[in-house]
């Protein structure tokens, strides 16, 4: 990772920061045989339709490698948040049909699934490995908590906090849904169940997931993202080539049978970046209220 | 609805359009007794925290009335889409624990639930009315289809089509989740099940929900939004007032026990607006490619 | 002026403010005879080319009436600035060939030219009235001072303070140039003349006009805007109609022979709006530095 | 110049392009003695005030080196414009008190001043060299023409074509003013002189500089930018250091006594970038009007 601008003698200067990571293990020749084919689940078809000139090596811009830049930027954002006592933590909640039964944030970095439950993680991993050996892949669920965020973040109409956070997460390749607090579970709930009542000590529950009317409540912001099964699988699939001819395709290469472990830090990065963006807006408001600050 | 600018002799002039709707049935006095209380599930608490000066009448800016402007703008967007043969259709897919068993777009405007299945709609309505009489409310699920959208809409990194669409939908009060295509169902799917294979006739399935790599495929864009139960209920709830004192609250007024029927056109409006935004970007690209067009 | 949203019991709520002014003295019939003609100096031709459907009454969106909204928004901005002790003052510096010889801000609202020198104002007015009687018009120069703005406003690359301020002023119809500090006078200056030296008491001169490297210095931001002669004149001019036929045109109506007096408050409004925008950004930065503030 | 993304086999892919230029001749030690001093005319003072942590080597982000990125991006924009037959040409119009008497675009790259008049260029150069030897510098004037731009570029309110173009040019370090067409000359003109009349063949003059109401007319867009004298001079100047103590400073190093020759391509780049931005917007509009294109 090269830090090319915006830092001087170990401190940020306030001006734009440029970080760059070179892919030092590119194997472009690995993609020669798929340069004419649209891999199912990949963006080959849409890039061809949109741009008419496609870098087929490693999926070009649509590669998950693109998220490295988000993680790098997120690392800066997390430092800013840490200075305010705010923590962002994501983990695999479910994969290959196995869900965490307990949530222990201390074990996330101690298992290859980045799950929050060691026992569940072991079974997830066993299944994921077995699927990989069979040339298949699996989806999963990532949960993320933003803790100690102050109340008041988010704008009243379009730029609601969860709207911006949702956009950030949905801008990641492979994410097919996002939900906050009780999420889709709210569909079958009653108002008397879903509403978070309040007592002297604050909110008694957090079905809302940390926002009301698009603005943070001061409770933990809690959201989940649905991660689709890895598109690259060695199972034969039907597709067409650039000339519209039907073909069978087997996607080989270095692919994980479950994206969750790699996406956990990416989801954290996006949550950190959106949080900092909104903290910057909030600060602005406060300064005008109290110029002496 | 008053049309104040941007239209001349029945045609748009290309310059900004201003439409205005006056609330001619405001009853501000109905809110006097809750001006000191934070209604559970409402934005009263967060607006107080963020702004320190809150218009408690009718929820102020956080009111669902705000969506009238979105529907008005969406009506213009839908006219533009219609000129291109693109259709946006939303409907209640589930409410009060009852889901549509068939999808018949022709019945949506023929039942008060705006559901896509008349038989299911009748049972939904029965349950919703019963819940309202008991002073409670229920959540629901809205599904939306954008049909005949061309391939190629959406930008490769942050402004993916579903990221912008997701933001648009999550910017609506009461929406707690959004999912595309197979959505959260992908969590427990295998890659060999989820990948949409292709044949000469195009995509054989549409688990992706109409996008790959954030760019539209030309298939129907399909998404669902989770609608929380109406926050205003007549069931007594615990809350606090501005001075932090514990209180019991009963929220009376003109509240629907299920938000779905009112939100169906709002979800359509947001889908139409985001589609037009991205069509404008696509057109730009084409013009530079072919200046004679 | 109607205040439709964002204010409650005399105080802003923090949510969007909508103000509306109805044109209660529109005379659309006055424009009937020019509906097919492109008035020289007006946007009739470019609106026709761009949009193909033109509201010819009162110049449509290209009318100077559009600036009323800017002045209304600027009034809010000026209140915010006043709370920080910041003042924005514009005045006519030159018109009809007569320039102010002294600058006395207290006389600006005491003469119809809004000039900063009463003696000059009298001669300006005499000449402007004479030109109007002859069916002609004149250009002029507006100068504006933003005083007591803190150091540190403006971003390092594209959003330099004078770039945003320049854009704001150049977005006004009729402005053909903008310059800061010594402005175009710098062209023939030496570095040893133009550089503002510093002593213990701060900057010894202000040729820079209150910014260095695009960021405010804490000195007065000083700029001037060139105002073109009113386009509507009763002197016969050559033009063409929608069918390309050559015509002679005389533009009658309620036109001022010099735009400066009306544009002084508009220039002030734009300067206030840009200043508030940048103060909001600055505040954001400060909050992250000192979250206790 | 390294091209790191967005190009594949010699053609753009439509996705973001990253170009990078390494400064291979940095001499950071040359700045050691000024690390505590605020150089007159430089951004040292404002960066210190805004950020509190300043990279004093080579002026950090405020260095003219930053414009290399603009020229690189501008080169891409110029290729796009060339495909549409649009040309952007800037040149030194005046420097060291000498102005071009004729405009010959073919000689610009044939003289070190990048002036449009060879005879004037020789005298400019002689004076500039002499000023450099005396440890002083001079300002200058750059003129730019955007030729064959179609009518219809620019938005009706804030994003007028000259507002965006003005912002682009004023975002360059060292530019203190910008004017369009007759520019500040309009101040003393009559409406009957300034208005561009029209005949069958189009506009008879171009005092407007290629826009009316903020939208391009199809005539040449003509603007001029005031370039301040180089701030770094070897003439002793008064300043203060970080502790507020008065000092005398002599700025040595590799400084040009006139910035114009280096800024001519930068002004061209900004004009090309703004033109492409607005062409992208225009294309969007056309596509919706005629989806078959």
C-alpha cells in the first residue's frame, strides 16, 4: 500500500489522500478462454452492453478487487471514528445454511469465516469447503453494528442515514439486499411489537436499528446485508458468447466458495465512510450554532 | 395541485418545474397534547436531538405527507418513461400475515390494499380493519417491477443502479429493508441455483433482479421493500416527555393500520425517478459516441 | 413573500425552507409581438436552440425575476452570517462612465444607483436617465466586500473559495466578468507590487482580495462584477425571427437603462450564500477536531 | 505518465481512468529554510490556519504541480472534443506590459511565451527575462477560444455555461479574474453597442463571448483570465514566521518570472473539461427526445 499524498510526517494535512495498491499477482492469461463468453452471475454481459469495450481480465472494474480501495479509505474513516469513541463491527451471521447462535464480537478475527460464533463458524467452514470441492458456492448474511454513534445523524428527506448507508452497502458487488433493525421481520409484526418504547434510561428495545425518521437515535445502528453465492463456480453452466452462440462454461480460477469472510471488512469500511460523511455534516450545523466552539 | 413553472402551453419548457400541493385539511390542534411527548416509532425524539426546535404538528417534515411531492415528480418521470415504453408497477405483496398467491397486475387498483391478488387482498383487508379496531397496526411487503428498461443503466462503482434505487426507496419513511431479485433468499442458495444462465433467447431466470455488476441487464428490475407497522397506534405505550419523565401515550388521529396501500404509488414514484436519472446519464454517453444522433 | 415550510413559531426547524413570491403584476400580453423574434442580448435564441419550446412571456426562466429567489435565500444566509459577525456589502462602483471617487458604505441605500459615493451617484443617475430617454442603456461595475470572514474557508483544489464565489456571481444573468482584489489590474503588476507582505499586525495590503491558494486569509474578501448594458432597448436593432427572416426590433416595456441598482442586492445574496456554504464545511472540520464543542 | 486503469488494448473501457505522474525531480531540502515562514503571495498562511499541519515542501497541495493532473485529464477531454470537431485554444495575450497586436493561433507553440503574436512574444520574453534577473516577476493575460461548440450547452439557473467555466478557471492557483466576450469592457458600453445583432447568416458580432442567458449560442466561446505575478521572487519581502515574529524573506528556487506560458495548457484543459461535462448533459437530453438515436 503506497500513500502518495495528503500525509506529512505521519499526520494528515487535510488535503486529499491518495493510496494505491498494485495487484502484484495478476494472471491475465487465466482469462483468455472466457474473453468471448458471458460468465453467469458476472457483469460481462452488462459491461459489453453498456460500454462495448470490455476488459475481460479479472472482471475489469467489476472485480471484487475494486473493494480494496474502499477498505483503505475505510481505515482512515475508522481512525476518525475511533477518535470519537465510535466502533464499527461486521461479521458473518449465516453461511451455507448455518447461522450464529450467539454473538461474540471477540471471536470474529479468530475464525476463517469471520463469524461471531466459533461453534457455528466451524460447521460453516466445513460446509463451505465441501461445496468448493464440489465446484459450487453458497450465499451468506453479514451483520454490522455501528456503536456509540451520536443521535442526530441523517438528513430529513432524501439523505436519511439508512438511505445513504443502504446505498453504500448496495454499491458493493454481490450484495442483493439490506435491512435495518428488525428488517424484513417487520413485515409480519404488529405496531405494538415493533415500536421501540422509551423509559427514563432511553429506548427499551431497538427494532428500528438505530434510526427514527432517517436520523440516528444514539442506539446502535444495526443492519444486515444479503451476500449472493460466488458467481464463479466449476459446475458447468449454460451461457452464450459474443456472437450469441450457446456454450457451456466452467469458471476456474482462485475463487472462494463463500464471499462473506472477504466482504466483512468491506461492509465495515462502507459503514465507517458513511458515518464519517454524516458526522461532517452534523459538525457543520453545530459550528454555526456555537461559533466559539 | 398547482403547476407554477416549467410548463408553457401544455408542454414542458426544459427548465425547472415547480408543483405545489396545499394541505387543505390540516388539523394542527390535534397534536397539542403530544407536543411534549416522544411518540414511539416516530421521529419526534430524533428531530428534537438533531434540531432542538421541532414542529410537532403532523410530524413536521417527517410526516408521510412529504411523499406527495415525490409522487408528483414521479408522475412526470413516468410520462418520460412511457415515451420510451418503460413501465413501473408496484403492489402490496404481503400484509397482516397474508401474502399474494398469484400476481395479477390488473387488479392492483381494484382493491383497497393495492395487492396483486384479489382473494388475498380481501383477507388482508379484513385483518387490517380488525387490527385497526383493536388499536394496533401491521407491517407489509411491497414489490415493484420496472419493465422494458434497456440494458446498460448504472455506473460501475458507487452509483450502481440498485444502489441508487435502494437509496431512493430507503429514503422513504417506514421502509426498513430493500432486496433485489431473489433478495435475502440468496443467503441459503447455491451458486448453481442463483446464477442466471443464458440461452439464445437471453437470460433463462432472473434471480439477479435485473442487474449484474450494478448495471441493468434488460430483464425486469424486481425489488421488494419492507414496510414497518404504522407507528401511530391507539394501544397504550411507554414513552418519555421533553423533561425525561415517563409517560403512557395513546396516539389518536387519522392513521391507517397498514401503510402499504399508501406507499405503493410512492415506491413507484421513486423507482421512476431513479430510472429517469440513469436514462439521462446513458443518453449522454450515446450522444458522444454518435454526435449525428 | 410566503414562507411555506421550515419555520415554526418564528424559528427555523432545520428542515428545508420554502419561500415563494408570486408575480402579481405580470403582463404576458406585452410580449405577444416578440414571440417569434430573437431579441438581441436576450436568451430567446439559446432557449429556442436548447429546448425547442420557449416561454416568451417575460423571458421565462431567463428573466431577471428569477433572482428574487436568490435574494430571499440570501436573506436567510445573511441572518446566519450576522450571528457570526460577518457582513456582506455590495454597491455600484461605476455606471454610465462615472465611477465612485470615495467609498462610503452608509450612503448605498440613500441613492437610487446604490452607489457608494453620493456625488458620483447623482451624476450616474443623470446620465442613466438621459440614456433611457434616448432608448439606450449602459453597463456598470458592482463591487462587493465580505468582512470579518474567518480564515480557512475554501477547499484546496476545485472548490477554492473564489472559484465557488465566482461561479455564484457568474450564474447571474448579465454578469460578464468577475475579479478578486487587484483583479485584472494584476496583469501589469510586478510580483514585488502585488504580493501582500505581512507584519505583526497581519497583512499590510490586500491585493489578493482576501484569499491565498483559494482559502480565505481573514482579510476582507473583495470582488467586482462586470454588469452588461440592459439588453432591452428601444433603439431599433437587427434580428431574425423563428423562420430566419431578417427583422428590425424595438424592445419596449418596463426596463431599467442600467441593471446595477437591482443587481447590488442579488450580488450580496450570492456572496452570502457561498459564504454560508463554506462555513458549513469549515464547521464540520472543527467538530471532528473537537467533538466536545 | 502512467495509465493505471480504464484503458484496455488502446481504447477506453468506459470505467474510471487513473493517470499518475511521479515528480522525479523533487528537491524537498530546498524548502527547509521556509518551513517556519509564510511566503508572501503563497498559501502557507492559509493552509496553516485551515489545517494546522502543513507540508511546506514545494507548497504541498497548493503547488502549481497539482495542475499536471488537470492537463492529463484535459488531454482525454480534448480527444473527445476533437471527435466532435470542437477545438480549444489558449494563448498569452499580454505579459510584462506587452500585448499581442495580432492573433495568429499557428505561432503559439513556436515561442516560449505561448503568445499569439511572434513580434510581441519576443518583446514579452525580453522583459520577462530581465525581470527575472532583477529578482522580480510579472502578471499576464491569457485568452482562450472554444470553437465549434454547438448551441445549447449550459443550464438555465446556477449551472450556466460561463458559471461552470468561470469556476473551472478560477479554481486554478494564480488566477484573479475571468471575463467573457467584451468582458469588463461592457462596463462602459451602451446597450446599442454591446448587443449582438443578428442577420440571416447568424450573429453579426460576438460581444457576448458565445453565450446568452448562460447557454451557448454556437459562436466561439471567448474568455480571458488574469494571471497574477509569480509569488516567488528573490526581492526581499516582509513577512512573519509561525511564532508571529517579523522576518525578511527571499524566495529562491526554480520559479518562472511569468506564469502565463505554463498556464496556457492548464486553462485549455479546464475549458475542455467543462465543455465535455456540458456536452454529456446535452446528450442526455437528446436521447430522451429521440430514443431511436
